[in-house]
C-alpha cells in the first residue's frame, strides 16, 4: 500500500529486495558450479533415515552394555571407577565415551587401568572385545550403509534430472534443428530455400555422405547440440559409422534423427 505521500513504504521495499535476492540465489544454485553441492545435500537428506536407525541401534547396544557395567562396576565404591558407573545414565555416558576412545577419568587416566588391578582379566578381555567390535565392526557397518544410502540418493537425483532432460521435447527439437541445419550447410550438394519447417518433407529425404557427418561432429555448435542431447562424447568420432550400420556410405536425414534418438542417454538393450 502507498502512504499519504504516494510513495512505497520502506518495509515493502525491503521485502521486494529480499524476494529479488532469494530469486537470484535460487537461480545461482542451478548453475553447474553447484552441481556437486546439490548432490551432497541430496545424498545427506537421503541418508537421514539410515542415520536415525543407526543411532537407534547404537543406543540399544550402549544401553545393554551400560546395564552390564552398572552391575559389575557400579556397585562397589572401592572399584576406583564407581563415580562413572553408579547409575544407568552415567554408565551409558561413560560407555558412549569409551566407544569413541575417550575412556579416561577426570584426571586423564584410563578408566580400565583401575579395573585391571582389581578385577579378573575376563573383564579386560571383554572390554577389548567391546572396543574392537564397536570401532571395527559396528561403526564400519554403519558407515558403509550410510555411504550406500547417500550414493543411491545422489544417483537417483542424477537419474531423475537426466530423465527430465530426455523428456524435454523443446530441447530435443532445438538440438536436432541445429544439427540438421549444420548438415545442410556443410553438404555441398544440398541447399534449403526458406525455413526448415517449410521443407520438412524434402529434408527427410536428403542423403548426405558420411564425411559430412564427420565434419558436423567436429563443429563446435554441433558438439554443443550433441551434449544437449546427452550423447556420449566418445561417440562423436564414430558418429557416422554408428548411424550407417549397412556401410552404404550415405545417411538419410531421417536415419540420422532416428539414430540420435537411440544414442541418447544410457545404452539400452533395444538399441
């Protein structure tokens, strides 16, 4: 709304500026420079469920071990580590610390050094087994599953974007028109009078030598069009051979277009 002087209030102007900045930020994130960042964010979001279940599993293991340590080490005040296992929550916190290698007293002395002198070696062996099982076994399994979930989510995002590009008819028409126009321009035997849309039938019947396709595949504009079609760069050098399976030496424009459609995306058995 306008104020009495007919000017835009400062608050409304600031809101407009914020919206403009937000729109610029969203547009900036769509830049190829931030592709890896978006993949990492998507991967982290995809691995959240796995991470939460990993926390539940780790909590259950810590809880069971804390109950055991509470009964063994938290009943006698003469154990030297009574303060660290005198209750279940305190025992859980101590067990959690020991899982990550911080198994020391307030003075910085190892907790289980006190236990070694007052308890049997079975307790020490159990502690060693616990540390080995958690750090080498459990943590590695959790890390592997989390990485797998993250990679799967990132690959799903990439596949979704690629599928969206393959279904973009406007992208397809623009890139094919560019390539066909370059073929006609490079071919010394063919010219098109008027627009391409007015000569569609004649263009489809055009036969061009494979050497023309080779020259087109080296043209910068044509290469950009092939990348827009998600055609593997490794196919550029052999494009004429791929699109001329009968080795006839010439390729019709309709065969060229049909071959490009088959080359798009990942290889399929139907190709």
